């Protein structure tokens, strides 16, 4: 299967396991964090919107007048349209956004850019459609601490416990089996690739957050409790130069 085929095939897995209140990481951490960062926005673009839960949260915020979600996967776009919530849904790729320049004052990409091959083109498109002073919220699986091959090590021979970090500087693209028979394409890149792409697109970093895993997630993943001080997410907030 191609990467696009994998997303079409596994859309229901995402919808059932991570939306509509099913995932504590979204409910306790990601959605409230996005609400705080989007405060004061009016026109919001959700890049890689999936079935629309981030866009629906944005549409419910005070002052937001218009929300558009874009996603290349038909199986996600159809469900997003059905669930509504005040979001206009468009099937499009991040590197080919069908909008005129400077038409949004905020953009969000939540756990999306790890799955986009055309990184520089996609971030350049976000920069193009943002108005001067507009903000871009980029949420990633932490590029350093969640590098492929990273994880908690409990060495009973040496009596040491530590978090191992995989080959961070090596860019890596491959499908990963996230559950039995569920394969999702992932792309690992070092943090510098994202920051430099933002700079090239005329956006500068104004805030970075590395939140600890929320209680609801730790409660469902007993094997992760020993590494509760290791962040899973990296949040970058950038603003377009005026």
C-alpha cells in the first residue's frame, strides 16, 4: 500500500481510538492547550484535520468566526463533514493549500507533520496563507525524546534505569505498526529541520512547550509511568513576520 492507501485504510482506527473523548491525551492536554494558544484568533486553518476534532474545538472558541479543516484522506474528510461542528472541510494536501494569501490569522497542525513528506513546501504554504502577525501552532511527537529506537530501559544487570534516545540526527521514513495490523507512515526529522523551515517561510518562534504526559494517559499506559518525566509532545508557536 502507498502512504495514502494506509491512511484511507486506517482512518476508522484513528476515529475510534483518538476522537470524540476516546483519548485522554487529547481531552486532558492537547485540546485545552490549543484553546489557550488560539485565544484571540478569528480565522483558523486546521492542517491535516482528520475527522475534525481540533477544528470543532477552535470553532467553539469566543471570537472565532471561520474555521477550515484540510486533509487529503477521503475517509477522514467524509466523517469530518458528517460531524460538522462549524468547520468547513476541504480535501487538499498541506503542500498545495487552495487558499489566497493572508486569509487566516491562525493555523494549527496537530501531530500531522510527522506524516508529511513535503515538509518545506507545506510549511511555506502555511506561511503564505497566514496574515502578517498570524500564529502557527505546530504540535509534534517530540523529535528528540521520541526518536525511533527511544524508550525506557530497565537494566537489571547494571541496576540502571534510563531513557534511551535513538539515532536523532538520522532522518527516517517508514510505516510503523502502531497496533496489530495497523500500519501508519511516520517521518522522523531533527528539530532543526522544523525550525529552519519556519524561518524560511517567514515565521519566527515565539514559544516552545514540552508538557509532561497527562494523568489520564499515564493511567492507561502502566509501562510509561517510570518515564513520566519524559515529554511525548513538543509544541512550537510561531508568528509570521509583518
